[in-house]
């Protein structure tokens, strides 16, 4: 596997729910001034005096990188929100959040800041400021909670979750492949662990870091000797033949959508002598991908899609386990057993190929706001002053 330019950072310490991540990536959060991008509809004169208190309860902050804002088209989403009396505000982490609020909900993807905070004091300060605001505003709802997101930044943690879910999902014939956490460079130790864990070749090797460009750099290892090209910290996962079809499950609150993507073709079971294959999973699984790694023999029968009921059960269990509303799951179908197999979980994915994303996200935000209005005491607006009367 190629060595990530920042791999020395992830060796410092293990990830914890206190957001101490030993990861490294180079994406940075945009530090532009906060910008209200919702469209305000005019209020009648008698409503203006209490509109501020009312709108603060339907004010949603978005804390995203420039790339993520473009990816989800935040400006267009804000226009949809405005038509439902929901105000969208872009948060500037470099400025005090107190002066930018109040926020009823904050939608964020702070992965970049979290991972850089381990070695960059400015990022740590930004993260401290954000956490400080959240702790002093307990009624502000985060989509999603920081500790939950932090788990998914570390494949050691997320793969443990996937493995544990097998018990509750056994009746649905849902599983995850055997895997091994690699923290040593000692080849003999790695080989012994692979054998004792019962992993079968080929093996997919993935970085421990589950965020950023390096996290998509993977390799396919076919023999014990090939394990010398596994660079820790990483995970080894038994490869499951699945007919070169990946099912990406996108979750938005109570809704989920499944999109089919290309994936790696079938390989004979190993071990056997073959050069390690290095690939970028993002490139292989693009909708328009056309790679020799995804080409199937025409004689291979096409597998049926996963059952809707099984997908519902999977999403329900993951939502309960993660405590998250915006995430993705990569699922394949074993060509031999037809077992539904979970191979990865992703934070706030791009939702490509999901035309209902806007409506589903708005619906979830509105449900959170409605629930919040029931929980938080409402401010009482005084009656509007009456217009002066003129005698005729």
C-alpha cells in the first residue's frame, strides 16, 4: 500500500471519544465570514417586533468546508429552507459563535478540524471554541454529535461496531468480513495474526484513517509474502466476491436511499503468488468508472439486489448504535451465500445519485425543530401595538 504523506501523525496515539485522534489530513475548513444565505420573506408590521425570537428557533447553522458546501449545493438548499421559514447561516469558526447565533440546529462536518487538531494549535483552538459554544447551549442540536463522528474517523473503532452488529442482525443474514487491526511493522507478527484470526486471501488493506484522500488508497494482497506491503496503522479485511457491485446506502434521518456503484471484480480464493494490486476506491466506485478492476466475465450471473426489509433493519440498528442521522454504509452481496455484507461506514457522505436529498434533509431538520419547540419553553410575544385611530 502507498504510504500517506502524513502517516507519522497517526502513530502518535489511538483515537478516543474525547476527540483525541491520531490522524492526518490536509483539508482545511473555510474561514470566510459568516453569511446568511436564506431568503427572508417580509413580515407584517405587527409581527416584526417578535420575529427575532421566533426565527432564532428556526435558525440552522452549517459548518462545512468549501468543498462540502459545493458538493451538497448549500446555496440551493438554503433557498428551499427559506420557503419553509428556516434560516440557513454559514458559520465562521474563526469568529466567536456567540455573536453568530443563536442556532437551533448546527449541521457540520468537522472531520478536517478534528484530525488536524492533534498536531495544529490553530485547529485545536477552533475545535475548543466550537465545543465551548455547544456546551453552553445544550438546547442546540448537533447533526451529528462529535463523539459519534469521531468513532467513524477511525476504522479500528468503526470495524468493531460493524462486527458487533452481526449478532443483532443475524436473523437478516447480515454480516461483516473478518478483519485484523495492524499496528506493527513486524511481518512475522502480522502473518501469525492473519493465520490465527482465520482471515482468508485475498485481503483488502485499508488505512486506519477513514477520512481524506489517503483513506481511499487501498490494496489487494494475495499471499503471506504480500503482507510486507501492508503499512501500519491499517486494517486487513477478508475480500468477499460480490459480482463487482457495491450498494451505497445513504441515510438521512428516518430515510435511506440505496445507490448502485461499480466495485472490484471477483478474484479466486487464495493464497497464491500475485503482485499486490494498489487502487483508489473512490476512483473504482465512481458512477462513471470504467476500470479493468471492475470488469466481470459476461458468464457471471448478476446477483439480486439486497432486500428492502434487510436494509431497513440494518439502518435501524446503525442509527441506534451510532446515534447519528447523516451517514453512509457500503454494502455488498456475497456471490456464494447471498449474505448482505457491511464493508464500511462513512460520515456525512456526498449523497450523489440521491435526488431526494434536499427534501429529506429539510424534513429531518424540521422534525428536529418541531421536537425542540416542544421541549424548550417558548418565549411569549407581547401583542402587537394597534394602529392609531383617526376620527373622521
